[in-house]
């Protein structure tokens, strides 16, 4: 999560043009996209830090956080798929796969039977 957020922050134009290739001639649209990508990057870094810092929490707290994360990542996948399938933006498949993996992995870790 933190690496993705850092990539959004440092390469916002790349992500904006990858998702919206038709706006390459519109400077104002690119600037809006860059601002949104940077804000998204900060939010993603925040989520990554929150998950990282909660790794030493109690089992119950960690499980709740992971269940919530799994649900949230699943919502992100649904939202990204909807945007991609309706043609609103060309969301990279790698990003969708990454969030789907994080959703499944969060659920897996939260439901492991023999946790300490």
C-alpha cells in the first residue's frame, strides 16, 4: 500500500494519462487528474501506515482491522471494476489484481485458525 501511494505521489501524470489517455491535449484536465492522484496517494499511504502500525495489536483488534481491510479492499476492487467496465477510465488491471489480492489475503490472515 505504501509503495503504491508513493508511486501515485511521485508519478501522478503517468497514472492520470494511463487511465485517461484522451485528455493528453487538455492541460486543465491533466492538472485535475494530477491533484486527484496525489490525494489518492496520500490516502493509500495512510491506509498502509495504519495497517503496518497495527501489526502488534491484540489478536481481536488485528482481526477486526483485517476484516475491515478485506471488506474495504473488496469495495475498491468493485469500484475500480465498475469504472473500468463502464469505460469511465482505463484502470490498469495490475491495480485491480493488487487490491483483490490484498482483500483475499487480509481475509485469510484474519480467519487463520492458529494465530498467536
